[in-house]
C-alpha cells in the first residue's frame, strides 16, 4: 500500500510540473488561428457634415451609405429598381398606393428587429422634419400622406398624387431606415425631438447595413466595423471584405497622393489629377468613374450687375468650357450641357453657350453695364479643380474688362455665405461655384433643389420665377402616370434657365478613384449617383 501511495504522489507531482511547464512555455501551446483584421483606409476630401439618416443631405452620405439601407436600389446601368430591404412591391393603377413587402430576416446593429414600424417611423420622420423646418431632402416625400402598417412585414404608402415610390425608396437621402430603438436611446420624446438629431450627430447610429459605426470624428476620421449579422453576406462572398473601414478626412490632394505612396492609404478619392499617370505606372489601380456629380456657376440674380440677363449672357459666352475641362480637370470631365449631367434622366443636348468673345461683348453692350467693373466669385477650396477654374475664369473675364475678385472658402463656409442671397443679396458674391450630386434619379432633384423659389437651402442664384416653379411642380406630379409628358415639361424648364442664363453648367465630373495593390475595388462598388460612396462589402483585401 505504501508503494502504491508513493507512486500516486509521484504521478501527481509529475502532472503538476507538466502543467507549470505548459503555462510558462507558450511555444508548447497550440498557436491562435484567429486571422488579423482586414483593414481598409479610404481618404475622403471633406469634413462630414452630419450623420442623421433622416436629415443629412450633404457629405455625411459617405458614412451613411455603409451603415444604413433603403427599401430598394436603383441600378443606374439598367434603370431598374431592385430589392433591398423590401423583397417586392406593387402599385395601384392610379399610382397613389404602393405596397411593399419587407424582408423578415433583418436585424439592426443593436440586435433589434427590422419591421414595418421602422419603415413608417424613418420615412415619415424625413418628411415631417422637412415640412416643419425645410431641412434635409424630405421634399421627395411631398405626396406622402401616410405609411400604413398592414402587418409586421408589409407597408402601404398612401399618396396625394401619383409618384414612383419604388424610385423614391432608393434615395440615399431621406429614405434610410433606422431602428425605433434610437428614440429610446436618445431620450427623445418623439421622432421630431431635437434630442434624436443630436444623438445621431454626436456619433451614434442604428442601421441594418454591412458595416456598423465604431467611432466618429467628422473632422478627422470615422471607423466602421463589419456587421457579421448583415442579411446580405449570404449573397456576397465576404471572405475578403474588410473587417474594419477607416474613412480618413484628408482635404489636401497632395497628402492623399503621398498617403498612397507611403502605404498609409488604400483608397483615395481626390489625388491631384496630374499624378494619375505616375500612380498607374507604379501599379496602383485607377477607376475613372463617369458620374452625375456636376459643377455649376450660379449668378446672384438679386445683385447688380448679375441681376441683368444680358450681363449674365455676356459672361456665359466668354467662358471657354473646353479650356476649363482641359486645364482645370485635365480632361477628366465632360463639357456641361445645361444643369443636368450627361446620362442622367431628362438630360438634353444643345444647352452649352458658344464661346464667342464678339457675342459676349455684344451682350455686354446691351446690358448697359460700364466697364471696367469688379465682381466677386465665391468658390470651394476643397476641390483642386474649382481653384483652377477660378484662376482661369479671372483671366477670361479680363477680356471683357471685368475684374474678378476671388473668394475661396471651404464647403461649410461657402454654404453659409451663398445662402445669404436670400436675406442679404447685396453682400453675397455675384458668382458662386457649387457642385451637386442627385438624391433621386429625376430631373426634379436638380431643378427643384437648385432653382425653385422654395429651396432656400441650395438655390444660390436666388432665382424666383413662378412659371418655372409651376413647370417643375407639374412635371413632378406627372412622373407617376405620364413619365414621357413629365420629361417634356422638365425640358421646357431647362430651356427657361438657359435662355435667362440663371446658371452656367461647367462640367460633369469623371472622378478618378485610386487604390493600392493591397486591395481590389471592383467598378460596381462605385456609383455615379453618389460619387464618393463606396460599397465596402464588395471591396477585397488581398493582404
């Protein structure tokens, strides 16, 4: 018995020693099989103006596009509307009722369930905030009377006049669906309570998209993390999709270029165009994306001398747009024809003013404006191309005896100054260069937002014309039942702008996206409707 006890004691001691050895010698332990996170760093050239999914109508789209989803998706290549959070839909014969059937296997990033209540809350909030304050892009829901909950996964849109709700439900502004849990989390009394807006814009989000928000600094960096419970992963090969996405705010194009070379950046949206060929030689991928992002020169129609049509026409005929596209964007753009970009629904040719100095001088003479005269041009310094345009424009105008004072501002400041055309036009610059990308694939989006007298947020021309307003309002209400007829009215409205030289379309952008060999960005990850939004779920990390 004593020998057996001694053997047992010896065995216990031996086991204890082996345990100690295993603990203190990691090399004897099986190594972890967890792979390192796949990180993609994307450089964007402007600060983020907000991330409230119902109200944001500016640069916040770059972030919102990965976090939130819409009911439908507009395929710009085919013009088809495809399912997203809705699986299918039908409309009544008169286009005033639409029924959408929803996916029943979707969860929000906080684990709450996506359902009809979330749809009703999200859409009606965007509509009501616009109706109450004019903020956001909720004007697209002007016809919406109610979103009726038919059952937990079916909703009915009731309209006061016919609309293509399937297209409206694809908009990247005012159509995102968020979780009702946000109201509780923000301690808001209801969905229009300012507390909810503040909660979103302080860096909170509850969407259903492929990535969830981790950290938010709108001036420097936004961090997103792959949402493993996203319903769409079953349809997309996600093995190489990034686990972490960093959206880095880098306003200096040269810094984006050097960031690519140093390996600090994987994707850049705004490198100097003159560096493109060099980057291509060094093995970087280049996608020259034709977009619906266009640049427009607005005339302050409420201040002398740009309140005179003939003076505006003189300027229009003195601008050599071929030179502008060649020198300002190095050929990466199309000379504009009107204010709707090429390829966009309702675009028409023949709205480009002829570059003709003799004709420009004739209009100047008719205007009665004596030269030399000084006018002010407000432009955005965040874009390299608008800075170049400003310099070219100043030179061109000198041919007419017009001295142009250049006023370069960042986007946030430019917006504040430009809106002054409505309250203080005499202190607002004579000319304003601004850019636009659409909310929905309809001419109404450009024509209403930039030129309707109700649109004080973006109508930098201060343009007021009841006939024009009636044309586009009638066309908008006609789209749901007579699309061809609506396009004819939109054409008439565009001719009105052209004949009165309310604004000068400059160029429709071809945006070069550059990516390193460490990643692969397929062209379908980009969208000309929303230029700077990248579908990161389609991006592949190679190493």
